[in-house]
């Protein structure tokens, strides 16, 4: 997994995503929303990241035709993460 800064407060994160036993490398683009010390003295950072995957890349090929003649699920799926992380302390 990698976290690469792309601009001030922006980054690109790459890692493995496994769905139904199929693993693919996925890249998400993100933004740092804030950083500071929480009430317990921990260094905390808030991040948001999102990206799009093809569900067929993970073997999700099922679909159902709706009455209107369109498929119930599109191929492209958007993943959105809202994260709050705490810096690890040395033990």
C-alpha cells in the first residue's frame, strides 16, 4: 500500500482490494480534511478518498433486467472513504 502526496493536502493511495476472493490493485484520490490533537492527546488526521472500479474486474458479472429494459447494476462502482486516523505511539 502506498500514500503519495499529489498537491498541498491532496494525495493518491494505492492498495489491494479483495471482493469475493478476487484481489486487484486499486488507486483512490484523496484530500486531507484536517489534522490536530484529539481530547486524549493523540495526533489525529481526517481524510477523504474516492475512486471508481469495474465490478466485472472482481468477477461480479450478475445483473438483472428491469421492467423498463435497463440493467439493475452498472459496471462502474464508486468507492468513497471517510477516515479518521491516529498516529501510532511507540510502545
